[in-house]
C-alpha cells in the first residue's frame, strides 16, 4: 500500500511539473509573437500658467488636449505605420527602468522660463515616469522620443 502511495505521489509530481513547463513555454511564445512595433501607452504633459498640452499615444492613435479641464480627449488622429515604427525605435533606445534617473539639462521652469513637462510610459500595467523637465529641453537620453511626441501637438 505504501508503494502505491509513493508511486501516486511521484506520478502527480511528474505530471504537475510537465504542466508547469508547458505553461511557461506557451507564455514565451505569446511574448515573442507580439508585434515588434507595438508602442505602449505614452503620456506627455507640459504646463505653465498660460499653457497646457497633453499628448497621449495609445493603440497607434494620438490625442492632443490643450485645455486643463477638458472633458474629452481633444483632437485625435491615427498614427501612420512609418511614424509608429519610428516611435518604436526611439522607445527601444530608452531604458524604461532608468527613466526616473535621467537628469534635466536646464531649470528654466523654476522661474517661468519654460513650461514644466514630464513623460509617462505604461507597459503591461507598469508605469515609468520621468522627473519634471523643461518643455522643449528634455533629458538627452529621451530627447528624440520627446521631440517626436511633441511634434504631434504642433498645429500644421
């Protein structure tokens, strides 16, 4: 009887380990099959006493809000595949876990010389935020990304 119990425990342990291995394998396949140009949610906000701009990029769509207490998402537009690939390449050059450590090159915002800006990137429910920096003069590490994001807010 003890031998049967030991065999059953051994059997269920082996079957349980094999099932866990399959789950891990399936999870890795899912992650590798994700579109390589998928851009996570990006929020850029800049404000001063007389200026406000919030740019939200999500699901290959950009929304620009120019009023602090706006009830809607402002102007919305679709992002072309080429621009999406460009944003993706800029994002890939940024170390998200280091985002909060990037230093601001200037401090004009302290005396109303520039609007206060910040960037938030949300990937799989995890938010990565920058420290505040001057609008128009972001940290060097994210300069290309921020300039591309800000270009969506410019009226053409």
